[in-house]
C-alpha cells in the first residue's frame, strides 16, 4: 500500500488542478492520495470525479494553527465538512487569508513592487489565496527571480517588509474541532518549519492528550535523524507515524509519491474516523 498523505492543488497554493493531481498520483504508482489543501475542501469534488481506476482518495485539508507566534500545520482527514463549528473556523481562516493578502499587496505597492491585487487573483485562479500566490506574482513582475526569493525579510518572509500576520487556530483547539467533526488529525512536518522552528516534544505530548492521532514523520524536510526521533516519539505516545510528499506541483518539483506513509499507517488512521470515508474509483 503506497499512500501519500499530503498534497495540494489549485484549490489552495498548488499549481495543478485537483483532477491533474489525481492523474499524477496514479502515474506515480500510488494506491492512496490525500488531497490536503490549506483550510479548504473545495477541490474534493473535482478530485472524486477524476479518480483513476484503483486509486483511493483520502479527503482532507491542512488546517492553519499558531502557537506562541509560530505557524503550526495540522493535517485533518475524514471529517464531516458540514460540521458547523469546524466549517465556521475554516471560513474565518480563509477570510483572514484574503484580508492578509490584500494588505500585503498594498505594502508591496508602497515599496515600489509593481504587483496588483488583480495579478495575485489571477495567479490564485479562485483558490484559497496564500503567500505562494503573491510570490509567484512577484516573479511574474520581475521583482524577484524565484518564488524562494520572495520569502525573505526583503519581501514577504515572516517579519519581512511586506509581511502581514493572519488568524489561525490554537493547535489544541484545532485537534478537538477535527475530532468533534468525526475526523482524525496528524501534526504536519513538525521538524520542517520554514523558519527553523521545531515543534517541542512537550507540545506534541499535549496535542496527543487532546486527541491527535499521528505525526508526519516521512516528509521532504525531515532528515534521517529527525525521522528516527519522531518515530520513537510516535511510538512512545501511541501515535501513528505517517508520511507524505507535501507536493505543490511545479512549486515543489512535482514530487508526488516521493514520500509515502509507513506500512499500516493509512489503515490505522482511517479506523478512527467517523465523519467521512475514503473514496475509491471503480
């Protein structure tokens, strides 16, 4: 069972439509692909309609959280998207993303960067707007040579000249919201923060006590030492050690299937869920 439990589409900040993500997942030899766009399930319907024969879709999302000023991401699977409490928080996060993006574009204009809101909206193409869309607009405008160059203090990196903070959930509350919606939650890339922040073990222990079901161990930003330590921690806390490519299409070099969950992880996760079910093409 080859299961990539972390991927993104144009429903958020990936570069490929959900249908294309499904096609690439099958081409990569995957049995299971989780579509986990940021704070939205908008891509799920298209993904289901495009599932190649034999491929299973694990419906999910990557939920935005913040702890003591640090970004924490929570992968949520098989929750009921109609759950009022969780859906309300998702809507508030998306609204905050929109407000933040507009404010960042205004800051960029004040700095002399020729990027407009219309340009960013065109890049986002109806998806949940995120900093990668602004970064791509900066590249298109010739302000920076690559997307990575936009994520610096010079521009839109954390604490940067055009950076703006946004609303995000406390991770313990987020875990409980997902559980309350019948879903299961996994802490995403706890040792792979873009800012170099490592989620402390004691925080992971607290999340486990709140109902966290797994830790993303196999991730492109985790080296062998970090994977070994996270695997040991998962075993000690009774959590499922999972994995995924965190593919964003062109932005990450089309890496679907380059990281997969350890054997048995997918089965252990779905046995805890009651809010929704995986979808397999006939």
